[in-house]
C-alpha cells in the first residue's frame, strides 16, 4: 500500500527526507 | 515418485504456433474489452493505458481484485488461540514488525492475521514533530519533488497526469455521484452555505461576522464571540416555561458554540476554506507557490494505519475504483500509470498554504482502505463484471456538512485518519 501526498506550498518549502529513507508516523517530511 | 522425479529427463520442445497465436489473441481481446485502455473522459483529456514490460501484462491478465478479496477472506478467518502467538511472532520476524510498540501485547487477543495487521500502537510511540508536514504513515519514501505541468513523476522519467490521479472537476459527468456524508455534530444543515469574506453565516436566525469570528490579528487570545442581531432573537418556547437545563440545551446556543469552536479551529490552523470557492484540483496554485508531492510505500510488516500529515481540512473524497496491482518499488519502476490504474481514495482539501491532497492507494494484498470519519466509503467491493465501473471514474463525497464554517472535516496533525486492511 502507498500514501501519496500532493500539496501546494511556498517556494521556500523544503523536503527534509531522502528517496529510499524509512520514515515513521509523525517524523518530519518537510518544512517551510 | 522419487525415482520418477530424479530420473525422468526434461525434454523441451516448442509450442505449436497456433497456441502462441491464440495467446496473443486472448491478450489483445482482454486489453480491448476489459477496460485496461481507458479514456478518462469523453473529451479525451487523458488516456490511461497498461504500459510496461511483459511481466506487467502477465500481471494485468490476472484477476487481481478477486485474488485480493480471497486473500482478505482467508486472513479474516479466526485462528486457534494456541497458534496465534507463534504465528504472529513468525510473521513479525519475517516482515520486521516491532512487537514492543503494539498497543495490545497479548498476541492471543488478535483473532486473525487481518486483525493483527490492522493493529494499533501504544500512545506516545510515534511523537509528532514540530514541523508543518510530517509523515502520515510508517514506510519508505519512494519519491518526492515538485510537480511541473500538472504531471507527477512516478519514478525518474515516468510521469502520470495529476488530473487523472486526483480526478477533474466535472459535475456533469454521469459517472460522478455526489454523496453528502451525514454530519456527526450538531449543526443546522439547512442553513449551511459557502460565504464570502464580507458575508455572514446565518444559522438559526443568528448572524455571525466571519471576519470577527476568524479574526485577522496575530494573537490566539482573540475572543471569537458571535454577533447576534436585534432581529434574530430566538423565539421563546411555546410553553413559555423553561428550566435552566432546557435553556442550556437550546439548539441555537449549541449551534453558536459549534460555530465558535469551528472558527477557533480555522483560526488556529490558519485555514479559511469556506470563505472562497476555489478549485480543489490543485491546478490554481498561488503565485510564489508550487505543487509538491511525496510517495510513501508501506511494506507488509509496517504499521498500516495512516495519520493526518498536517493541520488541514478535508473537503471531499473521490473514490476511484480501479485495479489492484502491487505498488511495490519493483512495480512502480515497471508499470506506468500505476497509481492512476489502482483503486484509491483521494482526500482533497486545504491547508494554510493552499491546496492539500492525500491519496491512500490500494494494492493486491491490501485492497481495503478505511477512512475513520467516512462510514459510507466501501473499497474493494465485489462488482459483477457488467456493472464494474471503468477505471478513471470515481464517486465523490463532500464533507461540507461536518462543519458549516470550515466547509469540511478538520484534522489535526498526527490525528489518526484510517488505514489499510488485508484484502
């Protein structure tokens, strides 16, 4: 199963994860 | 048998040409008559095709939905109590589940593998980070980035249409059914309406200035008191006698409280969704903003409930009935339009930066998607062959009745939203 997020954000938004990285609920994905 | 197994020589010989020709005809027939090649709408905006190497076409020929349902049925069977701890420990060992963090550590209490698969976690084992966007699920980040030209990159070099993925606004489409989700809170549905900044919400004859309710200042301590107009005094009870308790249960007072609560929620979220009619397709991005995406893959051993990744308001959901291909990284690299072909639930709404969409996508082993606040949603249902909706079509439900001011269902960051079930 997969969860896809699609969202509008300011250009200053930055992902804080890398492809292939394991994440858990509540961990940072990105920030403005 | 042993001798036959060891001594019988393997003899390879070519299949007759006719068999190969029949196979090709069967594949072509299936491709053209079972909806694999589909126009999303009658205007030809997007065509979804089953594309990929031969392995993909072999998988496409399998009855994946029926297999998924059978898998779900088998995993719903109640297991003997003595077998449960052993069986679930073995499963956890194979798929890497952490049994220390599950809510109910007594494994005999999980009746089936499906029950164990949809397990809860202990409170506090998933702290929510202080960030605008957090992970909605346990899993692996497959891909992320910025969406350009309304096309989402599935893997490097392979894209799919955002419109095909989320659906396009087309209320006249006969395949789109609008369902109003029954509200669970005490609101007056008849008087619910979308209003502009300058308008007032009118509920039970009491008018509220939304500007005052939502506030435009920067402090959270602002009082959100509704303004009652002189002409809108609630009519007294016909009996003329009211006890203090009855006064407390006055419906208009309850509505007033709910409105004030919703306004406070909206203020704290920084979201004002019901104030302007805006598209929820994500195509009207504000200047200085961009559309982003991230794909998180949940492996079989992962915790399979998903949570709200931010504070946002879900305004509608679109349920796309499709195929149930595996969504593993192996398939994502090979099957184009994988996420457009598969069954999925697109939850669309707004957050403080604009459009926000969250899409749980089903797979062969986990075809059922649950949304906690949407009991009307039914996924991976058995459809008779003739009435099976073609891929690309969806049924739509709006959550506007959940809150008159917010125009949808408000969710806090980290709040559990639903999950995936086996089969």
